[in-house]
C-alpha cells in the first residue's frame, strides 16, 4: 500500500545522508520534499501541515545538528512522528461473562461482510463463542454471502428469515445470542454506494436498539482521500469506536491510514491484508512506520512463521539436519513449510533491506508456483529415490520429469539445490553451534543465485542472496 510513499521518502533520506553536515536550509528542503510526498500519497492537508511542523521543530534542534549522524536522527524523528500520527490500536472492549455486540458499519463494497467473518474467526480462535448476523436486506444475496462464509469457516450465522426487516433481524439476533450464551454478536449492517440519510437513520436505530460495545467502521483503503471523509461523517453521525482498513495489500497510496486517526480521533483496530479468513492483522503503528521507511517488518515475518509453520515438524527436520542427515524428504518438508507462509513477494517485503527494493520485487517475475513444481518433482520419485538421490541417473530423471510435467533440466536444478544444501548440512554437523554464523553466509548462494533466481528474481536481487552483500545482518 505504501510503495509510492516509501520510495519517495527513501529518496529524500538518501539525498540527506549524502550531505554529511545538516544545515537549517537542508532541513527546510527536506521538509518540502516530505510534504510533497505525503500530499501525493493522499494524506489530508491539515494532517500534513501538523506533521511537517512537528518534524521540523525537532529536526532543527541543537541535539540533531550536533549529533554524529544528523541525517539518521532526522529519519528517526520522522519515524517517531509517523508512529504518533498513526496512533495505537486498542483491544476490543469485550466484557467477560456478558453478551458483547459489535456493530459493523460502512459503505457498500468496503469489505464489511468479509471483515465480519474474519473478525469472527479471529475471536473464535481466541476462545470466544461468536454469532454472526446479516442485517443487509438490500444488496442481492448479501445475507447468503455471510451464510456461505460461515459454512466455509465453521462460524455460527443467524438463520435467514425471508422478508424480515433489519431492526427485527437485530432483535432476533440479540435474543438468539442471549439464549445460546454467545460471547460476541457481530452485526453486519447494510451499506450504500454513498452516505445518505436513510442508511444513517437505520444504523442509528440499530445502534440504539442493540447498544453495541464496539462500532467498527470498515473502510476500503483504495478510495484514498474519500476514506477519510467517510470516516469523519460516520463518526459525526453515528459515533464509531474503531476502524478496520481493508485492501491494504492493493495499490492504494496509503494516505487514508495516515490521516484517519488524526481526523477522527478513533484508532485503526485492524488491517485487511488479503482474502483468506485469517488475513486480518491487528494494527501496529510501529510496524507500519517501519514498512513506510523501508525498514521491513521482522516482527510480522516472525509472527507469520510462528503461525504458519508446524513447529513439531520443523523441530524434527532441524534435529535431522544437526545430525548430518538430510534427504529429499527433508527438503520436501522445508518447501511445504515455506509455501505455508504465503506469497513470496509479501515475505520478501518484510525483510529489512529488501523492503527498500519494493519496485524491483514487484516488477520481478517471481513465480510463486516454483515450490509446487519442485514438490511435484520430489513426489514423482519413489520413496527409495528420495532417500537415496545419488541413484538418479538419466533414465530415472526422464521418468520423474514426465511424472511431474516438467523438463529434465528442472529435475537437475532441484538436485543441484539438494546437493548444495546437503553439503552445508554435513558441514553444520562438524561446526557445532558456533559455526552457525559462517553457515548463514554460505547459505547466501543457495537462497540467492541458485534459489531465488529460479523463481524469476532478477540478478540484482538474487545474485547476492537474501542474506548477502549489504543486506547481510550477520556481518
């Protein structure tokens, strides 16, 4: 979402870093460029003015001018101001041992229904008993959509009663939730293509009847500056307690996220980062600021790995590696773990250093299906061949390639990767724990030229490897 803004700001800071000495005129020029970058990203003008004033006041302070690296101090100031501007999310105010109603509001097409299901899934995972109810009797098949999402993700949804009106549905939902001892009732209200009096009156009536503990506004990040106007009007007329910003993985300029807290005073609670049921992140201002300034998202990367990777299987594979054992079954297990983490481009953007090269990553023809093809190659082998890949000669390779629907050259590339990894695993056994630093540097070639380049990564990214060159965090 923040690609354009991130590129502009990093260009500004690169120019500032080359100056060495930081003068007041240099700060003024930098502030002008940051102001233009923010305005082009659709950040509201009053927000930009306040942001620039705060940054400038701190950037021309004596502590910055006399610091060893004044340019880096300015970057830190901008980072801290971004965090302050974005604000912090607040935990949902759910009261234990009580029925909690969450009212979902927003315009049609903002992702309200999908976000309702995602939130229900998240709360259910936290041990809450959740009931969903659609109050949208206007959009064709809106109620059926929520029912289908409930069926797909094992969520409880209030049964549809044909012809029942929104207020009556809300009353029935509250009674059902009370009867079934539900912890959280999520009401998915109807939206319109634009804000109108009828929609607002209906939402107000539902709010007054159900007394929600949270009223969450769902806003599509792709509508840019209009997202802020929508949030402001809903907050003035209904009173919202938080915001869910959807489609932040799309090609929006990011200004909505940067303006929302300042304009409405309400926190962004969650970010919709994809279509899957678990693609709802708790908003974290520091991590967003890190992404904007090209610092990656190590916490997000670790959380993704912890959530998606089977820890028992990973431990068993690690134990085999430490003992010097490594065959194609182990390589297959590794591939499946990586594949579970999701889109390769998304993972790369979380890595510090590489996150600054978002344009190259986006333009690179990275093939997310490479792991699936490699998995097909290994599965086309017999169990004995996977344990003893040294027996794979020309005739066997041709049979495996035909079985996997690939070329023999693809089989050879996979086997070369395996041989290099197996060699490193043998060295690891000899090295012991103290040899890990050296091992990671040697893994450079495998994760770089021989690994990522096969996925379509251009040489300027793949040649040095993820942990190579200037991006090596182990140096």
